[in-house]
C-alpha cells in the first residue's frame, strides 16, 4: 500500500490537504483496469500564493501538521494497528471468507439458510479472485446495485424487498467482521446504506384453527408437539430444537419456566410457560439431553406442516415460524399488553411487536359488522 499526501484546489482559492491510500489495481470483468484508492480528508488548508509573512508562516505550520499526520498513518500500518501489517491478510479472497462466515452459522439452521442464500448471490456478483485488497467504495456500490436491480430467485423472479434486506445485511456483516479482523483498512459496512425492510405478511392461526390442528393427527408426533409448544410459548424453532432438560425448571405449585439463551440474539431469557405447555414436554430426562429429541428442520417436516394443516381444514401457508406469530396474536387477543408480548417474544424493539397489534386491530374492525342488521324502523 502506498500512502501519500495530496493537494486539492478549492473553489474559494484555498488548497485542501488529504491523504491517499493507494492499494494497487485490479482487472474488472470487462477487461478495464480499476485503481483502488481510499482518501482521508485532513481538513487542513493552505493559502494559495501567500503574500504576507503571516500567511507563509501559517502555511508552513499547516503543512508540517499534515506531514506529521501522514507519518502517524504510515507508522500505524507498520505497527499493525489495523492488523494488516502482514500483507497476506489483505490477499484473502472475499468469497472464501464469506464461505467461512457462512459455515460458522451451521448450527443455527435458519440463519445458516439465509447466509447460504446470500453466498449464492455473492458468487454471482463478486469476481471469483477478488481479494480484500480489491475492496473499494465502487465495489460495495456494485454489489448493492446487483441486489437492487439484477438479483433473481431460483424461479427467475426479482427478489422481495425483505430478501434484499436480509442478503445485503449478510454482506455488510461480512465487511464489518473483515474490518474487525484486520482484513480491510476501512469499515466499509458503515459507508453503504442498506435496504429498507418491508412489513411482511405474518400468517398465524386463530384459536379455532389451532384447536383443529390439535385434534388432527400429524405424521411426526415430535413435530406436532414442538409446533403446538411454540404456539403456546412463542419460542423460535432454533430455541426449541436446542432446548435441553436442564433449562426446564419446575418450581412447584404448577409454576414452570424455561431458562435459555436465544439462538438469534444471544440474550438470556427466563420464560414462564403454562401447565399445558409443560405437559407437551413430557417426563423429565437427563439434564444434558434434548427435550425434543429427533426434531428436524427441512423440506420433509415443512411439507408435513402444510399437509397437517390441510387435513385440519386450515388452508393457509403455515410454517413453523407461524406458531410464533400465533402466540403473539393469541396473547394480544386475550388482553396482554404490548410490553409483555415484547418481553415474551424477545423482541429488541417494541415496533416489531406492534405489527401484531395491527393484526388484532384489523380483526376488531372486521368484527364491527359481524352482527346481522336489525330492522330499526
């Protein structure tokens, strides 16, 4: 990397001093050479053609200050402050690093799935041999343009707004960890705006529909118990899947709770559960054993949820995550306040929980005309 002090003449006649970080060049897919430069504006200015002793003295001091900062920047890199003293770190291929970060999520099935999908798109829009030395503002913008205009699903349809949001945020997360681990000089993750997240359709079950499911056989009994447990507690699939018996506390007088660390947020939660929810867990086993032993995530179980719903006369696109939505709606319909629901679901922000309140309000609006009209004449 070459670091040098540069000048830029401004419209007001002064000279602005800045540092240029030149990191070589790469050949783009179209065959053109792209020079990789980053800049640091020092906010130090010189007077053009100084005419007085005071102006010449001021220029000398300002120029000395700029050169001192330049020396510090060179020293910082040599001392490894940015963890790139070993040039081989910056030569790591971006796609290899993204694959590594994806593999780290393998134990979180749902999150790993999003990272895997994001990796699929990365392989389309990122040159195979691009290294972290090649990462620039223009590269970041090109990836964002890909998701905004060119990215397609397996069915060759444009990505949904929430898919753009999710996949691009994985890209930004990768950039952020790369900076923290010293692969890049700058934190490019904060230099690019993400996509807005759209308010998604939250499919849920009514009380009667859930009762119908309870009364209907499911091919996989472990799936049925786990799904109903999620409806009664609001726990995510990932947290239910990894739950072990040491996390289940029976405190007497029919008081039960689950102590666990959320797979998604890593926050420690203490969730009280109902007597019926506890009964779904069955008899206590070895403290280190999984409560829902044999529960799986994949197309087989996902398809069975749909078939199970159809057998029960519920013709909605229900997934395991719909159980969590069901819990939120049932709580609000039965008088729970938003703050309580937020805490039970483990939402960081109340606005996430407020989406369920909109669902309940809509149902209240629809119920306004549920009573047949009277003859008031």
